[in-house]
C-alpha cells in the first residue's frame, strides 16, 4: 500500500477539469495507492526522468507524479492540460 499526496494546488487544478476527467484522476490515485507508481496500463504511461512518471487521463489531460525508489510515498506533481504539462 502506498500513500498518495495531492497538494491543495493540484486539487484546485483537478477541480477545473471536466467531471469525467476528475473521475479518471480519482481512479488513477486509487491505482497509485494500491499498485504503486509504475502504471503501464494507463494510456501513454512513461517515465519522465529519475523517479518521475506521467500518463494521459484523456487526449487533452495528463497527470504527473513522483516516487523515490523504495519509497511508499507518491506525490502527484501535476494534473491538468497537456499543453501546460511540466515536461
């Protein structure tokens, strides 16, 4: 079991997403919590760099997260439109 941290700034960004995308984000967080940071079953999942990952929630929407090796803490670092994604 992993602890998933979603800071207030990210929550505010999620609130601006369409409801269907918000539900996908909830599903992603549940997957991260129960299965860990490597979520290759999610669309366009990839490693962005050392301990950083991302996937697409939909064509226009992405989520990014960070998890140090051997840690049980995952931090969602971005959730929003692809055009503003930090990669």
